[in-house]
């Protein structure tokens, strides 16, 4: 099944939010280079660009421990409306389709809005891990990640 077929069969829309597939990034040679779907979050009624969401399809150590299966960002003007949590819920069938369970989401310990997003979707904080010095996240200044686990049985 192609990405186009997959997303034609899974509605990525609710009453206010639409996820539009921007691109698909093929898995690469590094352990953290997973098949990735990148979406734009768009307001369903007025078309405003709300933010972005990525879904990584892999269970490598780097994805599970440090990067997570889902990454998101909401533009400042649209924060506080729970768009990130809603977008995460919308993509859960995509991860289920690819047999990803449990789903891991990571964030910086001081990112309270992201931590709240994880809680809103029912993810459980498992631990906070130190980042290895040789990964991209460390090189851009991150030192630790909160690791949240979400089972598709709970969704």
C-alpha cells in the first residue's frame, strides 16, 4: 500500500484540524533515519497553518529511547488549543497500520506544554534519560528526554 493509498483510507481530520501529508522521508542508513511521514496541521475551516507533525515508523533504539515515534510543533499563535494532542490522536491509526505498539513520544523535561500533550492523549511517563553525546539532539543542546509510552490498547 502506498502512502497515498494509506492516507486515503485513514481520515486525518476532526471538526477543526486537518493533517495534510507534506512528504515522506525514506529510511536511511543511520539507526535514527526511519521512514517518516511529515504532516502540516491545518485549520479545517479557514486553512490556517497551525503547525507540523512527524511520524517515524521504526522501533530502533534511537527512536524508542530518544527521538520518539511522534514529533510535533504548534506555531505560537495557535498554542493552548490542544492541537498537538488532537493531531497525535489523529495519527494513531497510521502507527497501528504499521504495527507500532507501544508508541513512544519524547520531549525535553522543561517543556511542560509537550508533557501535558502526552498526558492528554493518555501516554505514561516511563523515565527521563540522559542523551548520548554523539546524537543529533545532544549536538543541538538537548541533554535529557522524558520518555512517554502510549499503548494502542489504551486509545
